[in-house]
C-alpha cells in the first residue's frame, strides 16, 4: 500500500509511537534466503539460526513463491552476488508477494550499481557476517517491518473511518461543509455542492471560505427584510468586502443566519467553530418554511378578501406615526370610509356580488393613493386611509373628493351596473386625537355625521364633536 508523504509523516509523528513497544524478540521471525548465483550462504544461515529465526533456503523463485503462499515471510535475504542484473528482474517478480527484502552483496560492490534497487529493498548486507551485528540488524528489520505493518493498519483504518464519515455526512439532510483552520474546504456532501452549484470534486482543491462567499455575493437579494446594517453594506461601494467580513465574522463566531437568493431560495446557515480554528457549517434550503412563514405573517396583517392591510396592522402603523410626531412635528390625516347602501346590495344581489364590490372598492382606493399612503379594510364595508404627510388641508380634501367621484361613476360586473356612494370622515392628527384608538374613533364619528348629511359626503372631525361622545 503506497502512502502519501504528508499522511505518513502525520501518522509517524502522532499515532505510530502510541502503545507500540520495541520488537526485540526474534523467535517469531520467519525468514528465507533466495540464492541466485551458487554462493556459499552457510555463514548467513548459521547466524540466522543462532538467533532462533526460522529460516528457509532456496535457489528457485517459483519454489519461493509457493513457499510464501503457505507461510508468509517476515524477511527475505536475496543473494545477488554476481547476479545484480538478474536480481532486479527477480525483485520485480516477487515484490508484490514478499516484503521487505534485504540484498546480500559483495563487499566490493560499488554503490552506483545498486541505485536501481534503492526504492525496492530495505537494506544491503555483505559478508563476513557477525552474529551480534546481525542480531542488531535483525531487530531493526523486525521493528521496521512491524512499524510498516502497523502503519498500513492505521492507514487502512483511517481510510475506513473516512468512508464511514463520508457516508454519515452524505446522509445528513442539510448541506454539510468542513473548513480547516486556514478556511479551506476539506469535506462537503452532495447537498451542499448542489445548493451552491459547486463542482463534484471541489473538496480539498483549495476552495476558501472567502472565495465561496465572494461567489455568492451577487446571488443574494438586497431586500427590505434584511437588517439595516447588512442592507447598507450591500449597497455601499465597498459593500462586497464589508459584507464578506460580516459573514466571516458570523462563521467564526458560530452565528447563524438565513440568506435569501435572487432565484427565490432561502438558505439557513448554521455555523460552529471547531477547537482548532476550523468551521463546521450546515446549509439547509428553508424556502418552503420561509414562504409558509411569510404567508402566515401576511395573513395575520392583511384582509384575506381584498388583500388590503387589516385593522391590526393599520393601528400599528398609526401607533408608529404617533410615536414619531414629537421628533418631526409633522401632521398626518386619517380618512374613515363606509359604503352607502351596502346592506341593500348584499340583500338584493347576494354576498358573492357584495364580495366583488368590496374587492373593486379596494382597487379604486389603491389607485387614488400615493406611495407611502396606507389603505386598510377595517371590517365589513368600512375602510380607512392613512396619509402620513400633506402640505395643506386642501390636499386631504382633494383625496376625499377623488374617492367620492370615483365611486359615483359606478361599475359593471356580470352584466350588472351598480352605482354606490361612499361617506368619508376625516381627522387631522394629532391635534384632536392622542392615540390610534381615539384617532379611528373620531374619524368614524365624522364619517357617520357625513352619512347623516346626505351620503356621498366627506366631513372633518371638529373639536365640538368631542362633546357628542360624552
């Protein structure tokens, strides 16, 4: 099994020394001598046997291969004296079956002639053979052999662990990504790569968190729901750098957020910094949840029939504008509307026709208003309009006149033509009203007085009207 240098060094320096005692007992060593040139190896054989090593002797390669099929070797001594060129061929034949190999050479052999063997064998020895010296070498050989075997086991276990790890992260529902302490992507699952349209082989290829964020910057939506500081970053000329810095801060500090993309997706990002400075991050497409959440929020603040703002949101807007008045001292106006003879329309034409009329009313009112104005359905056939600013009282009167004029023209639906009026009550705030509740109540009172005046009229709430409420 071939190992990458960095991987081997990492294991040698951190894992291999753990619980690995020195191998000094040679009783378990099984070796063999393969002699190619008719040399006398009695001395080597005797030395090995003296160390209690089990030793086999052969001069036939096929016999050796047959031998190791039944009993694997710990060590092979290959005698190539006078057969150097043949020795290389033999090693190439047996190297997949036998390892490690120690070459037996002449003491006069020039090192240059052994260059081709350098990566194929463990060591070289030459006669004369001394028992104690050979014993030390055998101990080193055995230790090296055991270390190599141990290293192979560890790398095999690592490979299996990585396989299970990849299976585990691949089985996660959200997208998964692991960045190292240099913020380079180490692992990711297919869901993560699919979310961001990344190449299948992107893991370990140098993709940094910074470049990942950079590629997503233009895909993000600059929307009104984004926090103000983030929105300003997106719009600023230096927004790219500052926005990426903000996101990097959120990754490093284990802060989570939800990102909206221009294609309509919402991606929830959950970050967790690791002890060594890396980052584990989960990415989940929460578009359906977000859409459902937005729909529920919309339904909570809007009228389901007309789609207009409902009473609750209208009152919230009123409260907000009341709270800003002490700072800006800007007057605002509220118009309260009620359709004339709406009950008769329902009784004559049915509630379905009445619903159509309410929808058309909403459309007409929206056409009259400016950007920034708010129209709401308060309930039944009652509507309210908030004008957050105006130049003069005449501007407010003109809005009321336009509304009455539009309704006086009537409308046609399903072959039926209907003319219906609208009565409008108006209050200028905050002169007479001190909060949203009194504001709506006073505008409502002004509307009823307009209706009693002959319908299709508008009337401003006056200070004297307060007495009629007591």
